[in-house]
C-alpha cells in the first residue's frame, strides 16, 4: 500500500525523530494531500520544511531509514549516500 511518510526532527539533534504515515487511497490526489500537510505545518508555525521527493519500496530491505531526519533529507537532496 502506498503512503506518504512525514518525519519531524531537529537540525540540532538528528536522533530526535518522530514519524507519521498518511496511507493513500487509489483516488487520492497527491498534490492536495501535500498542500494539506504543508498548510498544517504553516499553521503550526513550522518554518523549516524540507521535502524529500523519493519513493522507497517496502518489498526490499531499505538502504535508507523509513523515516528520515533533517541531515538525511539534506544528503538525499545533494545525492550524497548515508554513512
């Protein structure tokens, strides 16, 4: 089943990580869901929002964690592998 995963972490301590899942229905409009999530974060006054546009499969062992921290998001954006 497809889902959007939302990770919340601190740029000061990447071990402080919380993850949330948004299961998708086949008729869901991805753009509307992303805008809903972005709107909620704006209302919560979370100003540092980073989006990792990547698809991970649950069918194979993952090379990256299921929920990613701020540092992992930055590495994905630069195309740098995780240490």
